[in-house]
C-alpha cells in the first residue's frame, strides 16, 4: 500500500528551508511513500530547484496562500486563515488524499485546527499530545504533553487507551505497561482525579502498572506514562532544562584548562556515542492522538534530520493501523463499561438488617 503524507512546508522556525529538503531526502530513501508539499508554490519550487529536484508522481505541490506564524493565537489561525498551509494539509487528510499530516508549525494552532477539521474519534473526548522519550531501557511514550491542561479521570483513562494502542501499533507489543504519573507510588497518594483515574485504569483490562513517580519516566519503568497536559508539559520542559544544564557543565569542565581539554580529546569517542544515544532529533515528532486522522507535530526548531524522523513517525502510525486500533479499543472499553453498569443495576438490593 502506498502511503501519502501531507507536509506543511511553511510551519516551524525555518519553514521550507528545512521541511522541503527533509521531505525529499526521506522520499529518496523510502520508495513506497508519496508526499504532498503544502504551502506557497514559489517558495517550495525554489527549494526544490536548489536541490535539483522536480515534481513527480510521488511528490507534488499543493498551493496554500497563507502561513500561520509561530506566535499567532490559535483563534486567529483557526478563524482568520482558512487557506493556511497547516489547514490545507489537514484538509487533505480529511478528504482522504493523504493518510497523515506533518507540521512543525504553531502547536496551539495545530491542536485547534486539527480538532476542528478532523474531529475526534468516537469515544474520545479530547485529543492528547504524545511524545517518545529516551530511557535507561530504551524509550517510553508520555501523554498528555500540553494539549489538555485540565483533565478528568475519564480523560486520563482515554489517554492510557490511546498510548497503549500507539505502542501496540508501532512496536507490536501486545500488552504495553501503563504508569500513572503521581507524587508517590502508593494508592492513597495524589489528588481525587488521579486516584479515580487509577481505579478506572485498574478496571480497564489494560496492563496497568500503577502509580509511578517522575524519576520512573527515565528509568523506563513502563512503556506508557499517563498524565494531564499541565504536569506533562512541566515534566518535559524540566527535562529539557536539565539536559541543557548538564551539556553546559560538561563543556565548561572540559574547557577549564589544558589538562581537561586533553581529557576531553581522549573521552571524545565516549562523548560522541553518548550524544548519539540521547540525540533529541531521533525522538522528534509528537503524535496528536484521538483524531479521525494522523497528525504529527514536529518541534518548531527541528533541523532536516529531525524533521525526517517526524515524517517516519507518521508513516509508522499509518502502517500500524493506529486509528482503527484506537477505535476498536475504545469501543471495547465502552462495551465493558455498559455491561458493568448493567450488572450493577440488576443486582438485588440488600435487605436491611
């Protein structure tokens, strides 16, 4: 099956200067993929000429006359720019001309526009933003990372279903483990929403590990980490800050004097291997789960290599049949809930003692 991906070429800090070369490079390595480059035709054509590449049956340009800026409000982008590259790319997914959309554009605008254009899957109240993070055991999927600041216990349950289905679809894990991010492992810990979410996850039939703490994320304790968007975004940004601080300290120490510079040269192979292992570009591409279409949000500052990984993530989700699997799992969960409710209603009332 040939997969077609719609690429929002104008989004991100670098726009077409990154998105077009990254897409062409990915296309050359993957013959079973077609791509639609969405954006200002003159800009896209200029980038293609610089690469010595032209339109072909596998790569075509779809014009869009407007661009959503990185600091634009979601409301302005949604209501005022109906012909933006972001919205046109999403419309291609809605019409079935493409099976996935990849954008490095304004996160808030992408979330709002995706939800408006594609709508959510049956049984899903809100889409969630899921990212892959490296761990001591490989990697883990964390959601939500900012799409939903305030969540109910039912929302967290839905995030668990979607996260588990994502892992199953992409990595062929039959029952991925799910952890609920909390301030402690004990069942009595956390606020009322988290406690109720733990109950729902425990009764869901999912492989629920239980509560986990922040340090469990990078230990790789579970395959999926569930939290609300406020907590998830703070955790992610804190992690990025710690990584930058460690990198800064290492550079300072290796540059301190001639001896440390020499030690740095000796340690260079180890440092290089470490950098490759935790290279954030390999994990670029957040999945916007719960929509009637596959949408991948690339980091706005992504370079060509990183944007290529975002395209690869979109293709993996299409190949894995993620949308169908989420729909089936949510329907199954809803059926179980109805049966459980029916059983409770049919139980005879206890006689007073």
